[in-house]
C-alpha cells in the first residue's frame, strides 16, 4: 500500500529498513502512556496487507514523523472503524498545528470520503484522558461513556 496524503498530514507505511522508522518504534515502545493504551501496536504497524483497515501507520508532517495511528478492521455489525492515535511527546501541545486535532479531523474525513460503507469512526478514550476527550468533542465526536463516535456526514438516506 502506498503512503496516503490526507491533507496537511501523510500516513506512512512502516519500513523496517528505515532508521527514522526504527527510531520512532523505539520512541513508541518507551512511552508508557502509549504502551499502556496501545496493546498490539507493533502487530498493526507491521501489517503489510493492502487493506487500509486493521493496520497501523506513522503520521508525517513536513518530513518529520509526528505520531502514530492505527485502525481496526471494519465492523460490519456497527458499520464502524475504531481508531487509536498518538502524537509523539515533542509534538504535543503545538499550538500552531494542534496535531492531535488535525490528525483526527483529517483521518475521519479521509475514511468517510473514501469508504462510504463506514457509517461511524469510533475511539475508546479512557476516562482519565481529558485532553483526548476534549479533542474528540472539538472534532465533532459524541460519547457514550468511554466510546466516542462520529457519524459519516456524507451518507445520504441514512437508515437508523
């Protein structure tokens, strides 16, 4: 699968021969806040299939890897995809870019625009992660407990 330019940000496939990628994996593995919530991220990152879902990507901006995102398999019953994302520590709190918000907006728009069978993008956000909860609400997500979801705005003739 080719890298995906979504807008300002790019989704990059993991390349085990790329030193920058290996350093980013090390950075992810050392960040206890990420490893506590991202069980199995290496499996998703190493998934070499051409399917967009059930896969992990690095996130790139202006030549720098700024974070990580992974997507679940498409859930037929819920018509949903679950997303997990993390911005590397040195890029968090960047008021010029607001990378977490930018990534969440760009990837949900990319999914909804390119995968019309996806009615919802969902994220499980732990109750102690207030900054991620605020970010999700600011991106148009609503929540029921720890499950945050956003409905596909492009769906016509919605069936409830």
